[in-house]
C-alpha cells in the first residue's frame, strides 16, 4: 500500500487539495473536487480523467 508519507506529499493536480486514500478500491479521491486517481502497483496515477476514462471503457464493453 501507499505509505502515509507519500500520501502527505501528494495533492490534487487540479486544485492542489489533499487526497484521500480509499484502500478497498485502490484509488485516491480529492477532498475538494472529487477527482479520482487510480493506484497501480502502489503508484498513484496522477492524471485527471484517467480513472473515469478507464472505468467507462470497461463499462462500454
Ligand atoms: Zn482536486
């Protein structure tokens, strides 16, 4: 899992707010704008829209 130190450094690239880790879904959620960031192999993918895009592509199959 992501260590707390790293989590403390990370912030939302869109609004610079703190991120909240949702361990069961392995995603980070911005506390302000609710943007979601996927965590792959313990590395957060800090690209806005990537999580939704991936989710949608799975749903459309
Ligand atoms: Zn944000």
